[in-house]
């Protein structure tokens, strides 16, 4: 791994993540994150299966290391109507093809922090999302105590739109997450009175739906399923429907 003392003037370049990055990608994820990701996640990243990615490498390192990952971002495209933030976009139900880019993971190895690498990686994602005509926003979750990441997103003009209680389940302990959004291509949160009424009606409709669904479900069975869903989300974070369950069950969501 990288030794900070051996750093000369770095020459940072960005490229897609490739199959040859598999081992180091897994290693960095396990070093940086408190949750474990499934092997399938890494396979999908390196093979570009439904996941887009950017790697940061330092070309100033010796030959055998100058293509080695020192930072990365992974993301996937999701349909706005199936996402948990469909309600906060000024979303046109007639345009069912509207999409979002969801950032799955972002990391920079310690020796290369505070050089603007994560900011550049996020800019790559924003540029990519802006180039997709149907895309309305880039969004992500961040655990509530991750202050460096929260500062970074705020600095990059992401808006914190919700706090999701108990969103993460790590080693049996629940942690809240913030949901950050960056609007692109004219996507924005609804602000006209009519749009706000539409959003409230949609909330109420979803509320009724989930209440009637609960009446049909066995409570005990639901509880164990619920914990499992959250744990699974932490492990891979790629299944949109699982996340919908999580968001729907959270109380205390904040819209800003
Ligand atoms: C969060 C993280 C990706 C930032 O990477 P980075 O390359 O250092 O970020 P940048 O250099 O682009 O920093 C941009 C801003 O982030 C903030 N920041 C970054 N590291 C920070 C730290 N250690 N303490 C406080 N703020 C920090 C600062 O606001 C900084 O702005 P500045 O340039 O005005 O100081 C990196 O710390 C990391 O990999 N952390 C572990 C994994 C992680 O938490 N990923 C995010 C999960 S949502």
C-alpha cells in the first residue's frame, strides 16, 4: 500500500476501473469502510456491469505502481420513479424515463487525502450525469458521523435533503445517514405551491399504501425482514427496491 513519506509531487490521472484493479479495489474498500461489500459488487465494478467507475492513479510513482488505484468512485444509474428521491425532484410522471446517478462508494487512500482527488472524482460523476439527457440529479448516502465526507459534499454544493434514522446497520448498531443531492439538467426540488401539494399527496398515497401493506403482514416476520434488508443494503447498496423499503420505514426525514 501507499506510504505517505515516499510521496513526491503526485501526477494524478483518472481512468475507468478495470478487471486488473480487482484486488486493490477490494483492499481499499476493506481499509476505508466499516461495512463489508460482497465479491459480486467488486466483480460488477471492475467489469462495468451496471456500474460506472473512475479510478485515480498517481503517474509519478515507480513503474510497477503508477497505475495502482489511490482513489475511486463507483456509481450506477437508477430510474427516478423507482428511487427514494422521486418525490423531491420536480418530477414529471409523464416522463417515466427520467434517471438519477447514485454514488455507491467513494474513497481516497490516506496518503493522498486533501489534495482535491475526491472533489475531482465527484466532478467526473457530475459531468457524466449532466451528459445524460434524462438524468436529473446525482445523489448519495453518507453516515451521519462522517464529517470529512459531509464537508466535502457541502463544499461541492450537494444539498442535504434528508436524515434517515437507523439507515445503516453496522456490527449490530444502527446509524443515521444523510441523503445528499446535486441537481443536474434542470432537476430541482419542487417549490411552487402546486408542486408541493402534489408531493404531499404522493406522500399521503404512499403512506396509505404502506399502512395497508402492513395490515397484511405478520409483524414479527416483518421485523426480521426489515433488519435483513438494512444489513443487505450496507453490504452492497445496489438494489433500489431494498433501499425503498429502508426509506419508507424511516421516520424523522428532513427536507431542506
Ligand atoms: C472523504 C474523502 C473521500 C475525501 O477525500 P479527499 O481526496 O481528501 O477530498 P478532497 O481533497 O477533495 O477534499 C475536499 C474537502 O473535503 C473536506 N475534507 C477532506 N478531508 C477532510 C478531513 N480529514 N477533515 C476535514 N475535512 C476534510 C474538506 O472540506 C476539503 O475541503 P478543502 O479542500 O477546502 O480542505 C476521504 O477522506 C476518504 O476516502 N474517506 C474515507 C472513505 C469515506 O468516508 N468515503 C465517503 C463515504 S460517503
